[in-house]
C-alpha cells in the first residue's frame, strides 16, 4: 500500500487529506483550497485506501454515501407504492387464489401486476427484504468505514498543528496581543476556555481547546440504534419470538391456544351490545341503523400441568378469568388475547315435535343437542326416536348417502327413525331445513321442527411480540444518537504563540458557527487577542450548518 | 501486508454475516406461511387422547414406543379422508401383527357423528377425538387428511397430506414396521 509521507515525517495512509500529525494539507486539492475540508478530520476513509480484491469492491460499494442514499430512496419509493392499493392484511379473504382474484377484480390488470410483484404484501416480499437488508449493510459498512478512522484521528489529535493547517481553517486570527503581558496569554486562554467548559491541552507554545467531541459520535450511535431496530424486526421470524394467530371459539367450547403450548381458552359467553339511541344525523347519512357499544368475550384461560401432554384435558388449572373487550385483551406471560371478530347465532340445539301427520297430534318433544347428539331419544316405553345420522352442513346426497360439506352446523340434517305404538317397526325420515325425504314411502308421523337454540362464536387473536423491548431499545438509542448529533457540536480552538509573542489562532466546529464565535469573542476579549476573521466569504456558506450528518 | 490481509478477512467476515442474515430473513419469511413446526426427523410430540369407545382406554403416543404408529387426522366432511379409510382398515389388519399401530384422530366432532361415520364405512382401527384441537395444534395439521408416520424410535418418518392409495398405505406401514428380532 502506498503511503503518503508528510513533510513532518509522519506516515499517512493513501487517501489522507490532512496529515494525521501536524495537519498539513497533503492533496493538491487541499493545498489549493482556502478552507480545508474537515470531514473525518482529513483522515483517509477506509474504502478510499484500497480497492483491489472482490471483498474490497463489495465493501466500497456499500460504504458509499451515494449508494446508501440511493438505497434509502429506493426503499421509500417501494414502501410508498405499497400504499397505493390496500395491503393483503386489510383484505378479508384468506387463500392466495382469492387474494389474487380480489386484486384483479377490484383494480384490473394493474391490480394483478401489483399482486404478482408482491406489492400487495410489500414487507413480506423477498425483494423488499433484500432492499432493507442492503440498506442495513450499507449503514454498518459505512459506519465502520468512516467511524473507525474518525475515532482514531480524534483520539490521536496533536495539540500542535502546522501553520498551513491553521491558516486554512474558517476562523483564523493572527497578530500581536492588544495589551498585557504576552507571556501570560496562553494561561489566560486556558483559564477562559476551561470556564467555557472546553478541555484544554498544551504542548509547549501551542494550545488546543476542545469541547463536545462526543457529538461526532452521534451519527454512529444512531446507526447502532437503527441496526438494533432492524435486527429486532428480523428476530420476529425466529420461532417463539413472535406469535400472531387467530382462533374461533364457540360458547361453551374449550380450545388449545395456537402458538401457546399447554394453554387452553374457554369461551363462556360472547356478548354484543348495541347503543339504543335514536338514529343520529350522521347515522342517517351513512345508512347505519345501530351502533355497536361492546364486543365482549367472557373467557377462561387454563393451563395444563407442566408434565401433561397435548390432548390430556382432565387436569387443567384455571389461570385467569377475564372479560375480553376491544382494547382490553386478556394478558398472560407476554401473550395477549384480543377481541377481533364474532359470529352470532350458530345453531346449537334443535327441538322437534313427534307429530301425527293426519291428526296433528303431538307425541312429545325431542331436544337434539348438536354438540352431543344421542343415538336414541325415548319419549315413553312405546314411543322413541332413534337418530340414525346427523350431517351438520348437509350438501346433498351421494350414492344415497347424505354428505356434509363442513363440520359446522350451517345446514343441519338428520335421519330419524320414529317408533310409535301404531308403527312399532318404525318409520325412517330424512329431515333437513325445508326438506323432508321419506325413503320408505309415506310416513304416518313426522318430526315437526319446533324451535332452535343458538350460540355465538368469538374470534380471538393470540398475540405475542418479544421483539418489542428490542425495538424500544433500538429506537431509544437511535433518538439519543440523533440528539447527540443535533444538539451538541464539536468545537475546537487551536492557538500557537510565535516566538515574538504574537498569536496565531484557528477554530473549527462541525456545526453552529454562531456558538463558537461567541466563545471566541469571549476569549479574545479576556486574553486581549487579535481580532479574528471568518474566511468563509460566501454568505450562503456562513449560513450552512456544514457537515451535520457524519 | 499482514495487516492488510487481516482487514480483508474482517471485511469479508462482516459481509458474510450480514449476507447470511438477509438470506435467513428472506428464506424464513418466504416459508413462514407454510412452515411446518413439525419436521421429518423430529421427535413426535407426545399426546394422550381417550378412545372413542372405551372411556377408560387412553391412547398415549409414548406407550407405543417400539411400534410404528400410523397417525391419521381426519373429519367426516373430508371426502379423501373417507376414501382412504377402508384401505387403512384392511392394511391395519395385515400390519397389526407386525407391530404397526393405526390411530385415527378426528378433529373436534361429536362422538355420535364419528361413531356413525366409522360404522357406515365398516372400518376397524382405534379412533380418538381431539376435542380441544390440542393435538392438531401440536402437530400443526392444516389440510385434511394428514398422516404422520412415526417410527418405532418415536421420530417422525414422513408427513403425508392428501389422500393415499392402498398401495401407498401398505408401503408406508412397511416403512415404519419395527425390525423383527
């Protein structure tokens, strides 16, 4: 590797702009400029020092600020395109085919393209994740690449700097002191700068006063916060870290909780309450009849004993009883159960009356509990109804056999065998809603539908997110970094007393020139120093806060 | 030069770690929807369910260690479940003596429905009902039918979703048959 050897004898890595020891400008560009570029204090950015192997090329690509900013912009654009049509999350269809159809039907071929490109679930699409990952690499690589040389050059700062360095600073002064004893000048400067909370170091006839160096680390601290944040989001993919499941529980049912091993939840009752107000004007406008007041599930959470295995449900221990309402989840050990959905009035039981078709005479009532149908319902010693078949969601016959489409009682159908005193051999009847089939010809009796009992079903989501503390820590570190970088600044004052007692002074800050000028004004007056000038003649330049990010 | 080499290695290592993190993220989130918590080679989660006919007979998976277990999840509304049942029943009759147990797990239906259904098909194998869906959750069963082959060591040999032919059933039972001494 080529080295640049400064006049002072210090060996600098290639790419260095200002000598690490004395501060002399090393490049032609730096030599010819009136004010030197103080970014990274003139240290060689690592990526600029070598550019050979594949690893270095990749490294240099990611360390580039241009690449980093481009990645930020690309990410922003991708995320904002993802807001044009609603995300899949907000669409109430479940299967992939339905989702695809939804986008095509609702938004036409553009919607189809949107779905196919993965824009409909942008955060889960592979290309978006790769973009975010590349941004993360860029943040890490750029921070290492710039942060370490900057840290070294700040740590190894010399008190004494060469004239050519001092003269190229924005704020400079040179000349004899106004009055007083020049032998005491450096002492006075030190005293004043210490009062102004600067750290002062002296080396012979040179002095360096420095304040707020830590603010230079602000951007790196905020990058660390960002990386922790992104890592926390990634952690969600680790099994057990993040649970987001939904479940349906009918009243009276107990269900194993998905994603929460060994726990069961029971729905005691689901309650839907409505406001009983007169229609308001707004309701009228929006065509809303009644407004819901409360969605509530009275739930019980049970836990198995620790040594129990799934399916064993006889040794459950009640952990918690809670009325789950919207925004009032049942919480236990990091898991939360939220009220999300409901279905009202699912058939739970049906009541039939055994009736003589001709006379209309009733022979008694049969109560069929759909959650536990019985083989036989005895009315008296000569009259009984046998249940030969139960089909909760009757969908038609196949080879003479009734079929059920789902296990849910959406369209319950039954095969009854009715035994009565005058038909002791029994009569078979197939009974479904609005449909009766009598396979053996005309029956004398029928099972007349009388009434139905219903129950409600609650839709809960089970949520656990262990990444939240990490997200909070990442976010906090990020904000601390931003604050450090924004509200503090790194101010430095170099002073050299020449042999004749006159003073050469230079000052630099990474931002807030107004602040440092105030400090210098104070010390100039206190130590009777010559008047300083601001070499930045460009007014716009004066306003500019300068190197505020890195 | 040594320093240079060291730096190159550090850079390479950092890049590799970051790249691995991206690949892991993309891979897991791509497979997340379909992720089987249970995988071939895993220890099959133990469970205990009560026999359909004898309420004091409990089927506990760990009691079957040393035997191959043919674990079949089904429901009465599931057409392919119904189709494969007679073949399962016949093959069970063959392999029962050779140390293969069949256990069919119905998903939270009523005793009545399950009994009537099995009677109408005239099939004979042990049946249990997973009332709370706990076993279904533990095995992450989604489509029905799903069959889990568990070898005599209690590990998952194969996970089959969808209907099986009689020939397949026979070969699956063969594959989990314990070795004869």
